[in-house]
């Protein structure tokens, strides 16, 4: 009798537990939302990650001057974009292993146990009340195996798609490094141009100060007017203003370089001046040859080709979903349990059992799901083909633009050196004439400004030429690691 009461209480206990869990979940979910609509939700403070800054600046020698190659090495170790691309490549490689696992049998261990209280109907000529109650206690550990033996090439197509995706991810990883090399190279030579402008500004301040002193001395001797001295002082003030602006540009250039490398913004970094580099050589091939080379080596195009391969494989996989599959399934278990009917004594069993079956599954109707998936895969394939054509056009345009920028920068460099030499000659002549009293200060100031402008153009031309050379190498898809060597 007590056993019957215990079994009758099982449904009530289950219902009570379910009601308690539902109420608890509802209360927990409500507590996650803001309590009122008229007040902002206070954002909790997260613990500071002090080690993040330490990781960014690890391995940097503040007493050393880094050249371009060393800066690139540091950037490849510290920049988060390359690490992100690396993790994506690792994930894509793991996806290949995931598809390969479908070729192997799948084993599973399952343990089923519990109590069951089941009223069952029965003929009234056998059981007067028309039903009987069965109480069972079961504990059944089992091990099962499932093995997909044949699927008409669907797994093969999925494996081909996964391998293509992994190839694309690896190419993207290389492209991330090449992009980082170009970005650091550009920031490095931009900093060099800013430092060249700073040198020209320092020289301008020194020259303007010397001329101001000379003008004051000539005024003392009655050889210069008040206007000339005022103009000289104005020129000195203008030079100091330009020096302050050049110092700010140099600081911004260094900050941009540190940021491009992926280092913490406050990192102290000593950088070797890029003025040591000579002008880069001009393009060795024609622009058409450069475009042809880019269409073969540019990572963007190679990745687009890989995406086309992956989309074609996915389309083939979806088409194979119309074919049947053959699967082997088996199970071995140990049945340890007992059963009692209407309070009678329990009957027990502790025996092994098992089964093995070969199944053939033939899809017949799925409401158009497979047809829709095939249409989606075909659209993805056409999209990948269009992306490939777009990548080829963009690469060709990028190469032509970089090629012309390099040739233009080299021509500007030659003209800037000639202009600088002429400006210095004209300035020396104007200074000599002014000192001899046969030249005006206005002419001297004009030539002084021309010298500063010409020297700045020389520095800009050097930086622009190296940046254009790096841009051309990046557009073609060649390595940029030795761009500054």
C-alpha cells in the first residue's frame, strides 16, 4: 500500500518541480532587464586588464632606434589584425577536420535509468476495474554506433568546399600581413616626410633669426629702415610658427606609426630616420606586364578564385541531397530492471541485448526545401564569380594607379632636387646682395621662403616615392618586407 502511495506521488512531484523551475527562470530573466523605463541602466564596471598594455609593449627596447624591417617585425607580432586572420585560418582548418569526421563511425554511450508508474487498460473479464498499474524500475547502459556508409558524394563535395574555405582563409592571412607591411611602410615614410619638414623648419628659424640680427645691425648703422627690421621680425615669427606646426606634424606621424603597428598609443618608440634611403628604382616592366603579374599573384584575386571553388562545391553538395543514403546503426545494452503489476512482487532482469541494422533513406518530398537550398547555393556561386570579376577590375585599376604614382613621384623627386639647388643658389645671391646693400629685404625674404619650400618638397618627394613603390608592390601582390632595403 505504501508503495502505491509513493508511486502515485510521482506525477505530483514532477509537476511541482516543473512549476518551481518555470517560476525561477521567469524571475531570473526579468532581473536582467532595466528595472524602470524612466532611468538609464547603470553599466557595471569591468575589471581593468592591465596586462593588455604590457603585452602590447613587450619586447620593445626604448634605447634602440628601429629601422623599417624591425618595425615590420614588431608589427607582425603585435598587430591584432594579423592575429585575427590567423585565428580565422585555424578555424577554417578545423572545419576541414569537422567534415572529415563524417567519414568515420560515430560512437555514443548512453545511460537510461528511472522509475515509471503507468496505468494500462485491460479487459474487464480479466481485471474487474478495467485497468492495471505497472511500476517499473530500469537502469539500461548502452553503447551505440552509427556509420554513414554511402551518400553519393555529398560528403566529398562538403570536404572540397571546406578545403577551399581553408585555402581562402590562409590567403587572407597572408593578405593581412601584406596589408600590414604596406600600412607600416606608408606610416614610416610619412613620418620621414614630417621629420624632413621639421628639419627644414629648424633651418628656416635659424636663417630667419640670422637675417633678423643682420637687419637690426644694419639699422643701427643707419643702413636699414624700420620697415625692413619689422619685416625681418615678422619672418622670424612666421618661421617659429611653422616650426611649431612641423613639431606637431612629427609627433602625429610617430603616433600614426605606432597605431599602424598595433602598439599601445602611449608606446615610446625610437625610429631611425628614413632620410637614409635613396630614391627607389622605377618600375622594371610596363604597366600592362605589372597588371598581368597582379592578376596571378594578388591575394585578393587568389582568394576570390578560392571562393568560387568553395561555392561550386557547396552547390554540388546541395544537388547530392536528392540522392539516397545508406547507414549502418547498431546498439549493445544491458537491461537491469524490475517490474510490478498492481502491487504484486517485482520481477527482475539483468541481461544483455543489442541490435544492428542497415538503413536506406530515400528523400521523396520536403516541401521544396532542397530546391530552395540549391537555388541559394547557385546564387552564391554566381555572386562569387561576380566578386572575382570585380576583384580583377579593382586590382588592375589599383596597379595602374600605383604605377603612375611611382613614375610621377620619381619625376617630382628629380624636379624637387633641381628646384632645391636653384633655390639655394638664388638665396645665396640675394643674401650677398642684401649684405652689400644692393638688394632689398623683400627679395631676400622671398628667396628664403623658396628655400624652405624647396627643401620640404625634396623630403615629401622622397617619402611619396617610397610610399608609391610600396603601393605598387602591394597592388601586384609581391612581398613588401624588403621594400626599404
